C-alpha cells in the first residue's frame, strides 16, 4: 500500500515571522508542499525551501481563487499522492480559519491531520496596541464574532458587548454600518468606545478609535481595509496616551518603508 502523507494545518499568526511557534517554523522550513492563504506574509513564505511547491489559495470578499470544497480536495489529493502538506493559514487555523472544515474532510478521507496553533489576530492586536481584552477593572468576558458571515442580521448579539465585556469582531470592515446598527438595536449604547485595528502587529498597523455610533464614518474616513479588527468595550479607552503613541509609531514606520 502506498504511503499517505499528513496534512499539517499551521497557524501563521498575524504576519510577523517572529511570532510563529517553533513547530510552525520547522514545518515551513521543511515543507514539500505548502498551501497558503493570502494573509500569510512574504517573509514567512520565504522560509520555505527552494524545492517546496507553493500553492496560493488566497481569498477576498469578492474573489475566491478556489472554493473551500476545492481547497479541501486539493489537500487530500496531495496527501494521498504520498506528500506531506503544510496548510498555512493567517492567525490560528481554528479561529475563523475554516481549519475545522479542512480537518473533518481530511479525516473522513482517511488522511492524518495535525493542527499547529498560531497567534490569532485578536491576540496580536491586543499585544501590539496594548489593549487588554480582559481587565479586572473593565472586562471579565471576551467574545469573538465574525462580521461577515451567513445570516448576520438574524444573529442575536445581545449580551456579547457592554459593561464588563469586550467584543472582538473579525472581518467586519465591509459590514461596519450593519454591525453598528445591529449592536445598538440589541441594546448597546451609541457612546460605547471602540478601536479599529488595521494590519495588527505589522509595520503598517493603524489604530483609529471612536464611539459605536460613529463606526461606519470612522471606517470610511480613514479608508480602513482588511485585515482589520473591531474591538468594542471599555478596555479600548483605558490608555489614550499609550495607544496614540503606538499608532503614531506605526504610521511613522509606514512612512519610512
């Protein structure tokens, strides 16, 4: 019986190669086949050996290089051909990374899967901006939601944000008006503070802040683009000076590139 390869679902973190786990770095450096998302940085892809075959399955809101089912089939096909496959994903594979879907299909096809965690965008954004997602004086609960998904308007977000809570919204730039309207309709006051963090933990990181009611105008005025996170809650208003300094530093670094 011919050998079946292993599929490694690997978190590439926010893009900084220094934030990779050791396990992730070793797998990338020895990869035979590396299937990667568009959010994986060029610096990280450059770690792969020259002999590695790199396959991009980059997605955007309006364009998919491959549908998800086809990506799953690609991974399984490569593994059944006897090759170990490194499936490299921005952030963490199991937090809005569709890693669960890929793992389920692979296991159903008789292919061994190993999942290597990565630094999720929320963790990276919190560290880079020094916004503590939980804080004894401000929040003891943190929730992650996707701002771009099926049935967004029908979901009940009441209780996810407000006093003592932090809400982190992934993929919410395009749906910012609907998000603000939804949260206020679910009981959140218009003046709840928030931060929008673009390109978290990268040299070009930007941080803009305002009240919930002003979220759509904030995104539009600053031309915020994905990848970006929206962090809602009192934790975003705890240290204006530190956050402003970090934002200015990121903008200065961007100007120097």
